[in-house]
C-alpha cells in the first residue's frame, strides 16, 4: 500500500534521513523503532506532507505523495496522529472528533462517530467535556479517534504510549490492535519496542537517519542487537 524509496530529508544543514526506504502492505501493522533523533518522527512527517524531502519518492497505492499538500494527503487516505497528541484543548471531545472529519462530504460520519465511541467508551462518556481537561490517556484516545474520523486507508501513529502509565499503554495498544483487526493499515512509531513488536507484523530499525535493520516482528524480537538496545536485555 505505502512505499517509501531513497528518502533524504534535512533540517537546514542537518541531514535527518539518508536513503530511507520502507514498505507497508495493506492490512499490516509496521513499526519503526529507534532511539531519539533516529529520524522516526521525520519519516512520518514527510509521508504526511509536513516536510518536503530533498530526494526520494513516496507512493500510496502507486499514487505519488511527494509535493502534495498535507490536507490533500488526508483526502487521499492518510491520517497522522502526531507525537504529543495535538488535540484542540478548548474544543469539546465531540468537536475534536468532528474536526477529524472536516474534509468529508459522505454520509458515513455519524456511523464513524459511533464506531469510535464503541472503540473508546470513555470518549462517549466525556463527549461534551472540554478536551484540555481530559487525562493524558484520554487525550491519546481522542487523538487516535480524531484521526479515524477522517476515514483513512493508512493510519500514522507517532509515539502513542508517550507519557502514559503502563495500564493505559496496554489499553492504547489493545485499541490499536482492534483498529488493525477491523482492516486498518498502520505505520507505528514507538519507543516502547516490546509493546510495538507485540502487535506489529513487521518492523524497521532506524539509526542516525538510515534503516539499520528490517524484518518480521519475530525476527526483530529475536535479534540480539535489538534485544540489547531496545528491549533492555
């Protein structure tokens, strides 16, 4: 579904990505692992059009995305849940969710609203609450649900476990697995390598802007370097 080839991205004189290539097949969860500064967030921002690469190609089902404005990439079926959630703090939960559907003109918005309320019952309970007063875990649920309201084909998730207690991390990852089980294709950036590999089909390891390793989740989980660097063993 998604193909990234030979991607180079820079911030001024600093080269953040150097020849990055990856693929995400329809219906997969693919994770990107790596230390801070490895280029994980930069990769997602470039796919969603927030950054323009120096070189390389990005295609969604053979449809080129490089140079396409972010709002058009959303229309083409890519929804991005950014690092730090970036919800609209002064809007209610329901208003945030409707912002996720702002480009839609189809008749499925009400059904999708009920679908995300089923996925995250706590959001239904708090649908009239101002989003900035939610807990961190509830805000992460809202950020994911808002992206789903765009009715995407591909969901980009950037550090969904960041700052959450372990019990909430488990809830979020259970929800991600459920979303994938309903047919959603997911590209997941995550510092919690153990949790990411527990639900992913395949993964890539970025080191200083380049792909150092790639393989199935089982292969990466069994790799001695990955276990030492990312699994604390």
